[in-house]
């Protein structure tokens, strides 16, 4: 049973990496099972490295996206048509 649990954890971790699901990766890292077989340990190390690279990549992408959003907001604000605050009614 323990071997199945470790294999299932490794599979779920792989899926989380493929899906780029950071929340799931964090959850799975919190419940890391005790790995006993050399192959499992090596696979887990490889997957953790992949997860780390993914997190840094997503962080950089998020940072770039935030900069682009700020740039677009600044542009839109600079082209905003000034509106008068008083009611302009002509009869």
C-alpha cells in the first residue's frame, strides 16, 4: 500500500507540473511521502527541480505581465478625455 501511495504522489506531482498548477504543487510538497526506493528519490528530485524552474518561469512571466498592464494603464490614462465635473445643460 505504501508503494502505491508514493507512486500516486509522484504521478499527481507530474500532473501538477504539466498543468502548471502552483497551488497543487504547494499542496503536494506539504504532503511529501517518505520515499524509500532510489528510483523514487531520483524521480522526486528531478520533479522538484522541474517544479522550481516552473515557479521561477511563471514568476518572471507574471512580472512581465504586470509591467505590461501598468504600461497599458498609464497609456490609457494619458489618453483619457478630460470630463467636466459640472452638469452642462443648455436649454
